[in-house]
C-alpha cells in the first residue's frame, strides 16, 4: 500500500513538472523562441514583418521590424486575408472574428 502511494505520488509530480500552460505550445511544436510583443500596451504579437495583431485587429507596427515573428497561419474573413492570432481567432486589418480554421 505504501509503495503504491509513493509510486502514484511520483507519477503525479512528474506529470506536473512537464511544462506550464504558457510554455507547452512552444515545446510541443518545437519552437523555443516566443513571438515578440507589440501594440500600444504590448498586448499584441508580431505575426509578420511590420504587422502586429491584437485581440481586436491587425495593423502596421514598426516595433515588429526585425523582431521575432510568429509563423503566419493564414485565414479568411469576409473575403479578406487575415492571421490566426489564437485558437479559433482570425484577425484582418479591420477586425477579428472567431474562425474554426484557426484551431
């Protein structure tokens, strides 16, 4: 009984040390470098050279010049090309909207 408890305890500790929520996607996909932050309140990510996307829209931003950019995932909204900035979230230069192609 005591050996079983120790074994289960070790499995529990080993499973929780693997990665934190914020680092798992980078480790899972083999990407160790995070995207550069941008925007007026640093609440966006650089998705391409000179393109910053926040949760509301994408815009040109000079802070994304020569910055570490996320690999672009392209999506379409109302015929416009956009970027997947989060799971199920697509943003164009005008607006952001849920889009299941970004899953």
